[in-house]
């Protein structure tokens, strides 16, 4: 009855009229504007076989009276506003289509008793719970559409569904492993955006699913090897390595090479005992050694607490994937669906906020600012500040290219992207960016920062703190800010901009998949192109903060591992070679190097920053930072004792506000993870972390102020020394000249 209000009439008079429709077999009311609810009197039409009311404005629930229709073969009520749950007694022989409604509840187990069911379309609803294991009883099932729901649990085995052609389950929370029938005539398999993992058990020949209508890897953790019919089967970064060696080979190689370099340097080049290198300057009185030792001790004790408390909780509550990356199971990334453990982690998050803020406030209180008057050094003009800002920003843009390419390597398929980036190039950036960042942070950023300040300020050796600030901001931007922003833009769990660069989404209809309705004819749309290639229209931030922690944390872990094992021995070896070359070319035994204490401080601040920023979410970073501090200190002490490296004692204060910014960013990430995933204790984290942090900071501030009033002013814990610049030059006659440049004359107004 197109164009007529027959359905409201049926609703109003079903008690009399439906009892007279005993011979009605087909009722099609689709593509109209009917409103109201489905009439319960339809249960009186005992001969009804095909009932289609899709694409209307119907609301309400599915009447339980439909269960009395024993011959009902097809029931299509998609694209309406039907709510409630599916009646457990509803019996449809061949085709059930309720997609794009507001149906809630769980999948009734009675559906698995419909052994003649051919198509089941329940996508784009609010169905929760699990998929019944007995779904494999539907041996005639040809089309299974359950995407865009809230399904969880484990994906049951589908090996008995030998007639299955369309399997669409994307955008749920389904875990487990994929087990398909090896002979099923698959045309489309869309399983992305779930928690599927392990190895795919399916037909591995090239005659399986249609590649142009299949997508599985993004958002899952599938292990190698992959079926040939799977798109992106050659994209290694979308899969989980199948062995521990493939996951740790680069880290183990760096550790072995680093230890070997230390042994070569100590035993061959300098010909001394190994214990000389392990002496951490316990007898040295220089303030820098004391700061390093204090920081290493505090970080070490914090690492023991983190590894003893957080790691067991994370490992026990790692329910994200069945076969995920083992090392990731010890982080917050896989923590989910564990109420008791989530509450415990939330309480520890508040404790973490209190401890970090107390330590930062303690360092800030100990590093009391000294008011210094710098004579004969005019302030910068606005033009100089503009040149400095533009120049430093341009330099950071160039130095951040490896970080941006690393994020692309974790999101963009190689060889099938519009940028023309090959899989080999992306894989190289994924494996080697940590090494490049360690070298950039250690050598490139300090060198460029000093040169830029020299160009802006001329020959005035002023504002050593400016060098410090440039290096700190540069390292934060290159290693943290740029990867974080790029992950939000590119990663599949966030805005998924990689899809716009993927060749598979270039055509406007590449994922417009339709299937012909069996028996009744006509077609139904399984999935639209926009649902796959334009996910930003349905952005869900549940997994975005986890993706940020995983991508940025892995990058920092690679960088820190390389820095820990290789950077200190490389620095000592390079200085030893330079010393020998200068002795040969210049002559004399009084060649000295002045190690920049600003570089030392920024290196120490970088290690503390990583421990504060990601230590709670990735506890392994904290002991690694402590080990890096110890190794760096050992190399520094050894260099001052045996390699003519000298440090002076003039001091100025450290900008501890930098540490506060890292702590606030860490608080924001932890809170985002809890709130976005709707984890237990989310409000405890959102409210408790700020309150505990402020309370601990105020308490420590009051204690240190009282202690300072009783004992008098004490020198700052984190004070820097700007070294005397010892310059050896060679005159035109070949004579060696040594000039000692004194630092700028300063007067303290604080006594």
C-alpha cells in the first residue's frame, strides 16, 4: 500500500481484521514514511511468509506475537527506529534483517536453532554480549553481518559454515582468533577494529576472499604468516612477530655491541682495569656527579616500586588480545575487562601523581633561583627573538622528519600508498628511528642550539640557560610532541588519516558492497565505502590514547635503549680519537676538553622526563632510565679522570617547570585511557590524580620552606656549571696558543 496510511489502520483494527488475513503470505511496506509501532496483530496472519517494512520510521519493539508465525521465512525491518531486544522466540526460516536500528540486548541463543537461516543482518545496532558458540550450527548461513555493535567476548569457530560468503564483524570488541572454513566461497571478510589476534586459521590459497572487499589487519593483532587473499599481507608492521627473536633482535644487538664497545675502549684503547669504568665518582665532589647519583638512586627505587606493583597488575589484567605482543602485556595498553585490577591501578595512579609531584617540587624547592645581574650584556631586540624563534622552529621541523616517518611506518602500508613510500623504506624507519633520535638528541640538537644562539647574539657568551631551554624544548618536540600529534592524525585508532593515503580507498565505491537477497530477490547493502574509508565521521576515542602510548612509548623505548648501551661509549671513543689526533698534530700533553654541563643536564633531564611521562604506563622505561643515568655517569666520571675532560663550578638554576609539563601530560594520558575505555576507577583517576599531586606539592613545599628557614639557604639540587672555555689555537707560525675565556661577570643579589 505505497502512499497510503494502511499500517496505522491495521494497528487500530488488528483485533478484527488480522484474524481474517489467514491466507496472507507476502506483505511489503518498505520505502515509505510509516511511523508508530509494529502491530502485534500480525501474529494472527498465520500464513505470512515474507514481511518487509525496511526504510520507514517505525519505532517501538518487535512484538512477541510474531513468534506464532511458524511459516515466517523472511523478516526485513532495517533502517527504522526499532528498539528493545530480539524476542527469543522469534523464528525466521531464511532471512532476518534488522540492521540500522536501535536494538539492544544480547544475541538470543534461539537464533542458533534456526538451522535453515541463510542471511543474518544485525549491523549498526547496540547489541552487546557475545556471539554464541552454537552459531556454527547455522550450516546454511551465507551472509553474517554484525558490524558496528558492542559485541565482545571470543569469536567462536566458523569452520562449520562452508557456505559463508560474506563475514562482516568490524567495529566491535570481539577477541579470540579467526577460524574459517577452508573451502568456504568467501567474497568479503571485514573484521577490522576488533581485538582479534593469533594466527588466522583459514584457506591460505589465493582463491579465497576477494581482496578488494576484504580488510582484517587494522585494529587487530594478527600473527604471521598471513593468507594470500588478505590485503596488506606483506605489510609486516600490521602483524605481530611470531617469535621473541623477531621482536627483540635489534635491542639485543645494540646491547651486545654497546657492551663490546665498552670493553674495547677500556681494555684496548686506554689499557686500564674494568673497575675504573664502574667507579661512579663516589669520591668526586663536583655537583654534577652528585646530581647524577641522586637522580639515579631515586629512579632506581621508583623502578623497583613500578616493576613490583604495576607490572604484575598489568600482566594479570592484559585482556586486550589473546596473542598480543608479550612485552606490551606489561603495560597499560592491554589492560581492560578486569574490574578489580582496574581499581588497583587507579589507586596507584593517584599515588604516582603524588610521588612525581613531590619529587618535582622537592627539586624545585632545592633549586632556589638566584637573582643574577648580568653586566655589559644588552637584552635581545624583538627582531633577534623573531629570528631565533623562526630559526629554531625551522631546525626542529627538519629534525622531526624521522619521527613523522616513524609514525607513518606504523600506520601506512608500503607500496600501496599515494606517497610512493616503499615497504622497505617504512620498515627501515620503524626499526632505526630510535637510533636516529638518540643521535639527534645527543649531537645534532646541542650543536645547532649553540650555533643559532651564537648567530643571534654574536660573540657575547651569554644566557647559558637559553642553550639549556632550546635543547630541552627541541628534544621534547622531536621525540614526544611530533610523534604524539602524528599518531593522533595518522593512526587507525584515532583519526585514521592513513586511509586517505591508501590506494584501496582511492576509488569512491571500492567498498560499496551489496549482496542479492536469496529467495525474495532484491539486494541489500552490506557496507558502504564511507564506513571503511571515512572513519573520522564515526570517530571513537576508546583506543586512541592506547595507540598514542604504544607508538610514542615504543619510539622512546628504542631511543632510550640505544642511548643506554651505545651513546656513552661512542662519546668516549670519539673524544679519545680526537685527543690522539690533536696530540699528533698539535703536540703537547696539556690538551683538555670542556664537557658542556648544559648538555649533561639536558641528557639527565631527558631521562627523568621519560620516566615521568611514560613510566606509569610503561614501567620498563623507569629501570632503563636509571640504567642510562648510571652508564652516562660512569662515562662522565671516567672521562674526567682519564681523558682530560674538565668541568668548572659556576652554577645557575634549572627550569624545573619543564618537568611539570611532562607530569601534566602524563596525567592527561592516564586519565584519557581510563575515561575513553570506561574503565573502573575512571573518576578516581580523573579527580584523585590532580588532588594528590597538588596536595603532595604543597606539603613538600611547606616542609622544604621550614627546613630552609631553620638551616639557612642551601645550594640548589639541580644547579648547573657553565664550563670555562679552554681554546687552543695554532698561530700562523705554528705556535700553539692557549686562551682561557672567563664566563660573564655576575653578581648575586641573594648573598
